[in-house]
């Protein structure tokens, strides 16, 4: 079937809370998310290593780099893409 005649496929991109973060603009803090979380309380672990990103009605103001790369390629391929923070 001719893809150009078909309606675009809709794709919803999201990630778990450790990936849906900007790591305080320091990508090396992202490695902290792989540490055992039982050493410090969960709220402190999250606050320190992967604070939530800013959203507007669940849509990230700036999605994490990896999701942006995937979103860009899907858009280039003709998909209709929405990146959302479901946490």
C-alpha cells in the first residue's frame, strides 16, 4: 500500500522517571540513577539524581535528548509524534 496515501501513524513517546529528567543539566548525574536506591530515601534519591522536568499539561517543555532524537527521526519518516511525561 502506498504510504503517502495513508494517514500518518500516531506514536506516543514517553520514558520512566529516571529517563524523563534533564539531570540538572549535568549528564553525569544521570549515571547516579543506576546506583542502588536503598542507600538514601527515595525522595532524596529522585531530587538529587533525576528531578522531574518542567511540563505543560504533561508535555515536556524540553524533552530529554534521547527522546528528542527518536522523535526527530520518526517525524522525518512521516509519523505523527507526541512526547509526554506520564509520571
